[in-house]
């Protein structure tokens, strides 16, 4: 099993008036190459779940194993290494450098991984071709539409050749045409063996995933599995 959460609980502001159980006894097992949607209302714990899976947040209780590795036993720098090599995260706000151009943004993960030389740009250009942005790679991010920014974020994630892509509401800023295109792209990537988790409000996006979970008040349950 690639991802295994058991009894995973995340409490914010413990012992205060603002205490929140963002994740409450979550059990979740994910095999390699699955494609999963996670739906749920605002504030239900969706982003927290992705942050835990990427190692950005630790658990208050319970366990998280990634490919058999217990994350609670790792040092921060080891978690960072796994995150930079094996887990790509597409953030809700894209996490792009607004005043840099597309190509520079897409090159970043490889630079962080310590790769040198012209292969960085070659890889970035290859992924920009897949998302249809080759023609405008020198444009700064602030001049792009929501859909274009989303595709930059995806191209950047693809340069990592990660085993897992965690996408937080990736179609939130897209119209239905762009949503369809993006889901086709995710399906193609998934067919190549990449595990994909998509947090979404959109029933069409969820329907395009073979498996769907729902989360309410931090409690996760399986909706369907094709
Ligand atoms: N860093 C934080 N500190 C305190 N509370 C947080 C933090 N992150 C999330 N929360 C709370 O945890 C709950 C779940 O948040 P989140 O996972 O962002 O929900 P969703 O992504 O489903 O909208 C919310 O009540 C939110 O306010
Ligand atoms: Mg969220």
C-alpha cells in the first residue's frame, strides 16, 4: 500500500476555545496508481488531509505510513526530501511566483531537487507542451488567466516525475471546458501509473475519478468505488 492512514486525527488549537478537530480518526488506504476524489463542504478538513499526506502537517494522533515509512519517525529534512522527490502538491492558490515567467516557475522543483544544467529547461519545456503552454512560456504569471495558472502548476508538478499528485481544488478557477481538458490530462497521467488525489467541490470532477470519499467535520467515508 502506498498511502496508509490509521486513526489519523489532527487537532488545531488544542485546549483553547478555538479547538478544531480538522481530521477525526481517519482511516485511508491508497494503492499505487489509484485516482481518487475527495469531496466535502468548506472547512471539513480536505486541505488538512492533503497537508498531512504531503508531510506539511504532522498528526495529533494516529499513524501515517507512506510506502511503508512511518512519517512520525522522520526528521523534517527527510520529509522534505520525500516531498520534493515523490509527492507533488498542487495548492489551492497555485503557489506560483507571480512576477516570474512561466518557464522559471516550472523549473523550480528541479532546482530544489539539486538538478543542474540544461536538462532542467528541457524537462520544463516538455511538460509545458503537454499542458499546451509552449507558446507563452516567457509570460509572467500575473498576466495569466486562472486556467493558464492552473496548467502552469500542473506542468510544474509533472517535472518532478512524482509518484503521487495531491491537487487541492484544481478546477476551482476553471470553466467547464477547461475543467474537462484538465481532467483528461489527469486521466492520462494516472494511466501512466501516477497516484492522484483530487479535492473538489465539482460533482463532474468527482465522477471522473473511479473512487470517491466524502469528508464532514474531519470524518472520512467512502462514497463509491468503481
Ligand atoms: N493552521 C490552522 N490553525 C487552526 N485551524 C486550522 C488550521 N488549518 C485549518 N484549520 C481549521 O481546520 C478545519 C479544516 O480546515 P481545512 O482543512 O482547510 O478545510 P477545507 O479544506 O475542507 O475547507 C477548519 O475549521 C479550519 O478553520
Ligand atoms: Mg481547502
